[in-house]
């Protein structure tokens, strides 16, 4: 599962998309000392993340442009991203101008120039990539809106559960950024793998005060289209679609990216009533 962690670290607000198992519940919670240690490690990572970006902003461009062509559509092993054999940390960071072409599962492709590129190990399998994050160059509010709008429309990214909501929120962000300085912006694809977050943050640059960042969580293969459709139908209260998919053989215990089952989501949403019959799982209005 992927989680978004936001924190003020040294020079501003930054985001890290963490991939791995869901946080433990109270039933399986860790001792306070272990939690404190985890929190300390997270703060250290955030500070390092902020320092790396600040170092990149202060470093003259003299490295040239590094061209990278990564295909993670069917294989997310470290070798696919050129992870150095002697790099033992959880993250491999490139601080220079980068032309990245990236291909992921479910037909997701991406090609942009970036200034910071972070590859992170999968929490559960350290020999595989769990996350790819990239910062695009500093830009104006107008340019940031056009970049983000393009990807919202291409990948059907959402805010408040809809792509239309994301586009409306982006226009509102642009209005505030132009007139009042604005705040950060986030739209996402969280209904299927690869999970995608696209954000706009302050660059602390007077002439080009914003930058766009993207994060791709690649630690799981995509869910079947029928599973994604069933969860969306439950969200909007479309019980007939869910029943039709179940009649076609969809497992009612199918899980989404949050590891919740159809039965769990249907009951939690309160839109449909799920009852277990002797002959199997049935969904009733």
C-alpha cells in the first residue's frame, strides 16, 4: 500500500510517497519505543530529502542532461533503473537535469525533464523498486497548471473522487496562486496500481515560484478491471453493477489497493447491505 507523508522539512513542504504494508492497527501495534524510532527515521528522511532539493537548487548546472529510459511495465527489479551495486541505502537519488522516459504497468507512460529523481526500494522486497519520484523544473503558476492538467486528463487523476473535481480544484489553486500566492496542490490515482500522485509545491524562487512533482508507486501489479469497476460501483451506490460482476464470477473478497474487500467497502459505505447466504456471498439493495 502507499501512503503520503507531508511535513515541513528545512526549506518547505515536501512529500514522500511510502510504499509497503498498511500501518499496524491497535491490535498489532508496536511498542512506543519502536514507534518513536520510526518517527525519528522518517524525520531524518524528510530532512535529507529537503537538503537534497536545496543542494540541487544551489548547484550550477554543469552535469549535462542524463537521459534515462526505464521500462517497469512488467519488471520492477533494481536493475531496471540502473541501481548501483554498491548503493545499500533505501533510496537512490540523482540531483541533475534528467530526461526520463518511464513505462509502467496498466499502460502508464511518462516522458519529462526533471531536476531531482528518487528511486526507492520496495519495503517488502528490497531487491525491487517500490517508488519512483521526480521533480520537474521550477515554473510559473500558468505552466504548472498546464502540466498538471495534462496529466489529470491523461491518467484520469482524481480529487474528491472525480477527475472533474481535480480539474476544478486545479483552477481554484491557479486563481489563488496567481492572486494570493497559493498553497500546494495534489491530485491522485489511488484506485489501482500503479498509484500516482501529482503535486504542485513552492520552489522558493521569485521568478519561477512553483514546481511539479510526480510519484509512482510500482510495488504491486494492476488490479483486474472488474475489481476496480466493482469498487467504483460500490462508492457511488450502484448495487446492480456490483451484482452483475459478482454473477460473472468476481470474488466478493477481492481487495482494493488499501487491502479492503468488496464486502468490507459495501458495508462501510452504507449504500448497500451485504449478507452472507449459505450458497455464497450475495449483494442486496
